C-alpha cells in the first residue's frame, strides 16, 4: 500500500482525513481541464490524474469511512488486506475507477475478476456489457446481457421476472430472420396488447392532468437509437444491423430507409427543417440522410471524421451547429451552414456518453465516464464550467427554459442541477439500473426518464414523485420527445419502438 500512499505524497502513518485531503488537493491540481492549450502538459496531467484517482480508490477500500484509522495499522493487518483484495466489491469498484479514467480494457478485466468471485454480480455484468458494446465487441456484450436477464429471472423480487410467452416467441422468431431482412416485422402486430404484460402497459396513464396512450411497433432487430421530428409525426430509428428506418408513427408503417452505415447506429437526430436526419455509429461516421430522395452522404470529408465509434450527437435549436462525441475522447463542433472544417476538442479523460446544446445556442453540455460534466462555448469550444458528479453519466437533458440540467447515471439515479449556480437541487431515485435517457417536457417542471430496467417514468419535479408510464421487455436504449411535448418515443433491446401520445382530458 506504500505505493499508493506515495502517489498522494503521504507516509504510511497517514490518517483517513489526511488521505482525503491530499486526494482533493492533488485532483484539483492535476485535473486535465487546468492544462488546456498545452497538449503535452495536458497528457501528463491526464496520466497523473488517473494515478491519483486509482490510488485514492484503492486506499478508500481500506479506510471504510473511519476518519480516525491509522493507515499503518491497516497496512499491517495482512489477512484483512488479503480478504479485501479478493472481494468482488473491490474489483467492481476498481473497474468503475478505471472506466472513469478511460481505461476500458483494464476496467473490463477488473469487472471480469469481480464476476470470477461472484458469478451473479449483476452490476459487474451490466457495466462490463456496456463497455464491451461501446468498444464494438457486440457478441461478448450480448453474452453479458443474456446473463443479466438470467440473473433477474432468478430473482423473485424483480418486477421484470415474467414475460408473456407470446412476446418471447416473437423475439425468438425475429432472431432467426436472415441478416438481409429489414429490421421490422410486418407480420407481427404493431400495437402491443396481446400479452398480459403488454395489455397492462397499453392502458392509458394519467399524469399532470393529461392522458398518455401507449402503443408499440415490433421490429426484427434491436432498436439502438430513436428520434422524432418536431411535429411528432415521423420517427427515425437506428438499428443494431446498421440500418435506419423512418416510421409514420400514426399509421405504424415505415416510409423511408437508409443503409449508409456499415456498423451499428449509435445516435440519430432530425434536422430543424425536418428535411434531413443526422446519424452516427460504430463505423466512426456521421452521415446526412435526406428525406426527399432517401440518399445518404458523409458529413464533411473522411479526414474530419472521428477515429473511433461516435456515441452522441446534439443539434442547436437554430439548426446551424451539430456537435458529436465519441469513444476517441474527442468532441467535434460542426458549423453546418459554413464550408469550414469542424472544430475538434481532444484530451478528454474518457469517452463521451452524452451531449446537449443549451436552448439559447450558447454552450454545449458534455457528459463522459469521468464523473465530470463540462460546459463549453459553442462558438470556440472554450471551457466555461466543470461540474463534478458522483457517478459516470449515461444521459442528460436541459430544461426548455435553460435553467435546469438533468443527469442520469450509472448509479441508477437522476440528479437535477441549476445551470446558473452549478449547484445540485434534487436527486431522483426510482430506477433499478442505468438511466439511459432523459427528456424535459416543455413546462420544465416535469421530465421523462428511461432505463436499462425497461421502465418509462414521468417525474413531477415539484413533488419529486414519479409515475411508471409503461415498460419494455428488456433494456431501453434511447428516447426522444417531440418539440411540442405531445409524443414520446423509446427504442429498446426487446426490438420494439414505444410511442406515448398525449391527449387532453
């Protein structure tokens, strides 16, 4: 343990309080954002920051919150140390730390060790599956997701423990379809309601003095990304098979398809004028898909694309600026109406997991795995503010009035932040797994959230209460809300698109 104490500049007799104080001081001093403009210094700071975080994480395992512990005494208790080193929690926490430092391979190794000691460690499978999927190891990720389902089915207290036999049979038949088939199943009933589970989901739900009606569109492939146009009439869906389909949500039929990507689609968004769809995927590409002629073309030149999978897109409300982020730990700001190359911001500590542009088009909020939210000016990428959070971020959204930021985490929580002060206002805890999507309603007083637990929840931010509006049969991977707040859509691993339509009483 002396190695980790030395990294923090401490002796073997350091107390828990001294360890925490040294960590905070060094983490602030070596944070990569303090070295913008000097790539060499920033690279050195990134490595030092990683070492500091790893040292503190490991030391924290033995402190166990006791401020009065003498660390030298703990160090000499060899049997106690040995037990900690082989505990699954130790390796899980180490995996989280390495993932947040951008060391995906090392994180996967740590989660594998946790699973070795506890083959039912649900969180380790979830995080490892997430990283494997992010890195493009789809088959390995699928094995973990299958194991997650098996663990849940074996837990009588899990709400997802049963699925309708007919729904399971539909999924099985979809799996058998050839790769050349389209990712939707015309032979299946587009509207859910045939199984006991689906019929309860399809009932109208009343929330905030409105009635929300739910219907499902069945597909033959996993729905990895969804977007809805401003009118709420058309849905663009990206698939595991790398295809894109546009659906008429009222008639429940596809109207256009694109096959420009050659790997899984990770993000998709309609243009403001509803004439184009921007998409991004594991093939490192960002594409423009035209609704007028069903053609797809690369945004910019090949040399301007990301070097690894593109995981997130955000479009300004004036339609002039697109922001992309990816596994390559790089942000690109694309000025769509100007014939100039994109502004590239590199040096992030970990991959980008979410992006959102402020309603006034002044700044972009960037989420990643390193427990920090960053606000950068949209015109030149200058850092405006960093907000430290207590979990890797999996999703985010800004309220329509521009005052609030909602963050969904790997820790299953949603936190609400005041963008003017940078202070946290509330914590929302209802989901049982990673929060994969958040969308504010136009009133800025309520929001939708979706999760890998398969549930859709509608939150009242004044009462901090949530209502479950429905449920997919597997993890929900993406969601979107129409500009008028009348139609909410979801896409999931159960190969379905969920559509919530709002009606006045």
